[in-house]
C-alpha cells in the first residue's frame, strides 16, 4: 500500500524511533508499504518515521545511480534496528534532498565511511562497512530514526533563508505528486 508521507513540521519526524521486536507481526507489511511508497515518490530511501510510523526500519534502493556510483550496484536492502558507527574522519560535501522536506536541496557534509549493524527482513543480524554514496544514503535514512533531518546540518544563515519555504511545507502548501501528512496530521494531495 502506498502511504502518505509526513513532511517537515510533523512531530513524528522529530522522535527517536522505537526498536522493533523480532516477533513484530506487522514488520513485513510495513516494509512492503515502505517499498511501494518509496517507489511512488521517486525516492531512493525511505524510513518508517517518514510514513508516520515511529519504528527503527528503513529501505534503500539506489541501484539507479550505479553508473555514477559503482558501490550502489544492486544496493537494495531493508535495514531493521540499525546502529551506526562512524569509521572515518574524512567528510564529504554533497547535495541532498528528502521527500519529507520536498523542493529543498542543500549541500550537507557527512562522513565517508561507516559501519552499520542491523537486522534483515528475516531478523538475521549483520555488521557491514559502507563507503561513499552508500554511506551517505544510509546516514540520511538513519537520521530519520534519530529524529533528525538533513536540514539540521545547515548553518544558521542557510536555515534562516529556508524559513518561508519550510513554513509552506509544514502547512501543506507544497505542490508535489504524492500524498502528504502536514503538521496538523491531515492528509493532503
């Protein structure tokens, strides 16, 4: 099922998401809904808080960028209960956007190498190292589980220039091609 997306200003985006138990009966359906919603919004990643579900899971399918970033070839994965550890002091600036902050794209500086422990859809545990663009996408989605948005990394002046646009997004006054939930928790098209 395609779910409406919580946008900037919705309180769920600022909560730390809850750990998912291994016997959660709804997790597989939620993951299916995350995939459907992500593809509908033309995203490459989607975290559960972005669909107003405050639990620790996100999905990524970044294979579409494999020609530009070889580390993304075949990179399609669900991550349950992830824990992130930064492995690199090297940080890289890149442009980021987010379906929960539609129409905003800004340069963000992030570590280039991370380690992620997580569970897959069968609740098997994994620990993997990710670099480059894969590391960036994971960090962006992981931030959603921690109640953070990419715009939180902007300097105060850059953030000030976004105030009007953020207020419009928060009130649902944004023209995009998918259903949203604004800060009043009302679905809008």
